C-alpha cells in the first residue's frame, strides 16, 4: 500500500459534488489546498482528461447510502487507467468505520474496476437537515467543525 502512495509531485484533481449544506465542499477545499489540486464538479469533467492526473480525489455528501449519482455516472464513463491513484471522501449524517466503508463501496468498486488504486478514504460528519430532521433543527449542527477540517488536512498530507 505504502508504495502506491502519491509522492506529492504529480498533478492532482478533486472531483466534488456538494449541494446540501456545502459540507463536503468545506473539506474538499482544505484537501485541495494541501494537494495543490483543482476542484471540479462532475459535469465539468471531460472523462478523458482524468488520465492527465496522478492523483484524483472523488467526493460528495452521502445521499441514500452512496455518493451522488453524478460521481457514480462519471466513474462509469471514465476510461480505464494504468497505475493511477485515487482517493474517496465524503461527509454524511451518520459516520463510522464500517458505515463509511459501506457508503463508499459503490464508488470504490467502480474506480477499482477502471484500474484505479484507491489509496485511502476519508469521511466526517456533515450538517443534515434532510427530510424530518429539518423539523428538529437538523443533526450534526456545525459539522464539519474545526477538528474535522484539521483531520481532512492531516488526511491530505498523509497522501503526499
Ligand atoms: C437527500 C439526502 C439523503 C441523505 N442520505 C443520507 C444517508 O443515506 N446516510 C447518511 O449518513 N447521511 C445522509 N444524508 C446526509 C448528508 O450525507 C450530509 O448532510 C452531507 O454532509 C451532505 O453533504 P453536502 O452538504 O456536501 O451536500 C442525506 C442528505 C440528503 C439531503
């Protein structure tokens, strides 16, 4: 695993979809700063251009137990790659090691099937006012918080 780690000298990109409270965008910005990466939305990506990057991070909020469809659809149409690294990130209402692994599984499977090595994954809590939660002021108010952003920064540093 360690051998596959991104060495920090290549070109990196974050593909982000974040709409509910821009929670995932907050962590993406911190990661992008560390990695000196561009952030693009899935609809701004020409699938062929992904080949130009040595490291690509794919992230969104978790909606109905998976990443946004726009990311999953992008993963379906990207060309197969050879020896390229990716990472996965998300924010979610409910988090945890096995929850995160499950939430990320659809996107992970697609990326792996395209030849990406998924070198690491990150998830933290995000403010959630979906559905009835709105009536009670939502869950995870204030998340991601300073500590979450710090963790996102450390995560990105660990990729280099
Ligand atoms: C339509 C919808 C569905 C959601 N489904 C889930 C879910 O299945 N599991 C979960 O943990 N959180 C779920 N959430 C909470 C979001 O993952 C959380 O609020 C996330 O931080 C939103 O990210 P964003 O602000 O970047 O869009 C859902 C939120 C919305 C709006």
